[in-house]
C-alpha cells in the first residue's frame, strides 16, 4: 500500500508583543490593506521610490508584501520583461527589471495588470523583492527580506513568524 506524502506540521507561531503582528493571524485568502507609512527604496545608490501611499497584502504565514504606486518611481527605473507567474488569489503577475545607476535587479518587481476581484488596488502598483534592492525601509526601519527566492515579504520588528520561505516551510 502506498504511503501518503508527509508534510511538515504547522509551526508554532511566535507570540506577538505589544505593537507587533503575527503572520499567523493574517487571513487566507489574503487581503489588501491601504497604508500610510513612509516607504523608501534605494538601488544603485539612488532613491528609486519614496511614498506614503502604499498597500500591503497580508496572507497567513507570509510577511506583508508592499505595493507602491507606479508614479512613485522615476521614469526608466521599471523595465517590463517577458514572462509571468500565476497566483491563485491575485491572478497573473507581470515582472520588471528594476534599474538605477547601472545596477539591474533582474525581475526585481512585479504587478498584477488584470488582478482578480478584491485585488483591484494592485492594478496601478508594483511590488519589489526587498532582497534584490540596496535597501527598503518602512517608516525609517530597514526591512529584512523574506527567505527563499520566490516570496517578496518585507520583515520589520513589528512582524513575527515563523515565515513561509524559511528552510523546512515548503509544506505549510
């Protein structure tokens, strides 16, 4: 008789302290939340985005992903590239190389040009992989990138995990 595949058990969530959020309290399916924190992104020694108009997507086990308005980026920073990926919740993603002062973050950003219902706010915004940027900040705090090469979560001291993308998390 064939054995069923074994998946890692759901991890034990960290207990958030006052002012913190646990990614295990985020919903599934994910939700979009408008934010007014100051988001600053740098690449190639240049500030490529500085805005207080962002949205973040919250999904169980994932650090938030921040989406910034296209108009927050100077002309020539976001270069569309071929290919895409599909999200069961948000739809088909399109990618960008992010370029500043000769530094290229290959496929460093993405958008949902035709998002599914409930994710309309993403249509005019782009998300960035913080690990491919020189730096990303939320209200002056440096962001740590979510582990793994696929997810684009932004980790600050206000967010506790454990987080999807860390070693051993593939089956969560």
